[in-house]
C-alpha cells in the first residue's frame, strides 16, 4: 500500500435527470437508460441514505449532476443539492454539475489548454465515467469507487472490502482495478430474462450467467475477470491516471474500459464478496433499440481489437481472453449472430402486429454492415486519446492548477 496513513478514497455516483414527465424527451436531448424526470424523486436519495449502513465511512462522496439537456442543468443541480441536503449519510458530500464543469473549462482555456476540454464532458456514459476518474484525481485520491444511483448498499463491510486489495500486489501481480458485482432484487447474481426465440443467437443472457458462475460463483475470492459492472468498480490511481474510458463507445463503456486497461497492461480482478443490490427502474426503450446499441458497441470493440499494432509498453489482446462474455460477441461470427437474431426478432414483432418494430429489427442487419463499422481506426484513436489523457492528468497534477480546480467543486455537506 502506498504511503503510511489510510488510503484516501473518493466514491462517485453519477445521477441522470431528464425534463419533467409531461414535457418528455426532445430532439437533441442526451439518451440514457432511465434518467429521472425532474418532477419525480428518483433513486438518488435511496442510495445516499444506504451509506449509513457502511461501517467504514472514511471516504468522500461526489454526486455528479447529469442533465439530459442544457436548459435544465440549473434545475438538476438544485434538485440534487436538495436531495443531498436531506440525506444525512454521515460522510462528506460534494456536488459536481455542468456549472462546475464550465468553470474548469474556463480555467483550462485561461491556461492555454483548451484542447483538453473535450476530455471533460458531462454527456455520454464514457465521458461521465471519465469525470468519475478525473475528480478523484484532482481531489488527490488513491482510489475511485464508482457506484450508480439505482443501487443500494446492504453489506456493512462494502467499503472495507472495496479498499482491501486495490493498490496491493497479490501473488506478484499489481491489483489496480477491482470489480464487484450486482445482486438482483431477489438477492441472486444471475440475470433472469424470459427466453425469446431470437435470444438463441443473441445469447447475451446465457453467456452472462455462464461468466458470472465461472467468476463470481467459484473460489478464490479474487480472480481475473473478462467483465465488469460500471456501478461497482474500484480503480486505483495507477490505472485511472493512465487509461481513460473511450467516448467513442456508445454504451457498455465499463467492459470497454476493461479491454482498454488490458491493452495498457492492467488487469481487472473480480472480488466475489464485493456485492451491491441493483434496483434499476424498467428500461423504456424497445428491444430493437437496445439490440442496436449493442451492435454498435460490439462491432466497434471488435474493430479496436483487430486493428491493434505492436506498440512498446502495450499488450496485444485477443477476443478469447474475454470469453464467455463479451468474448462471444467479438469474433468473426458476429455478423451471423446479428443477422439470425434480428430476423427472428423481426418475426416476433410481426406476429405482434408491430410493423415498425419488425422493420427496425431488420434495419439492424443493414446498420451492422454500414453505419456501425467505424470510419477510422479505433485502436489508433484510443492510443491518441490515452496520450492526451495522460497529458491532462499531468497538467492538472500541478498543485497550483489542482487547487484552483478543487476550489470549484463545492462542498455541500460535512459528515454528520
């Protein structure tokens, strides 16, 4: 472990908010799985209050206020400030929203570093995750704990487990990233979805459970993992100051980060005792749309893996290393999987009399061969992104700059 004293840890929880229910989604608004409408309470208070259960409260909590549209940013920040005000979790809570990000952008411009502003954005899953790394960095933390607002802490020892291995060397291997896992509402880690014929080819659910049984369901407690959950991960500064999330991946940015980390020589370990209860609101997007997002993501990631070059200090990775999941979607039969499953899904929609759904499902096959194929080299772009991330981290490590940034992040509430 670095240093002599206790490890400084920052927990970051992004909270996504949308326009009021009666207004709904407008053209140009950011798309997330289930942002909370401004006129409802959402799940943020629930997770913050569940922190009271934790025995180890020696950490800072940062809530990221994410608005789906520019014109509601102030309302979202006010809403979250009120939730924090009423929460009383027993830890120091900081709020970070669009308003604070704008001030950091202005600071970088005044320092002649405008070119780094695009690395710090509160829009899109991967960009938001990068802020979950950047903020712990400027706060001088050794580890970042990434949690989502649709979860609750049930294990009083969660934080002591989260800190137990990260930053240590175990069996000669440095543990710089620890993945926890989700417990479903029924307390089990398996994903349960009713089987539909199209899932025979798009076997995400089965492969997921196979991967969970193999990694979560067996000993030893800590083992290398091909998958990771964005809402339950612990990342040491040795890793978060070197490798960023890739904003070019539309979703599944957590597993994509694991792939990036591996390319730069870092392994993720899953701790089969580090669990959190996951209570997500139902997804509102149709199946064809969820499938389309996956198609974009897997075709992009497969291209990133295929385009690797031998580069000093980097490790070449292969799809098989990520079996059973996401490995099964990163191989040469991906197009065949897409075609077979989308045809069956299209038939499902037709049988239900949903002509539009049927057409959109078939359109996924066309998209997989056209728009989803990156028009640039994703590996080369990742290498450039990583280099710029390193420069940003280095620049913001200077005490003068770092202290000016930390002054921007408002201090909401002291530990009670």
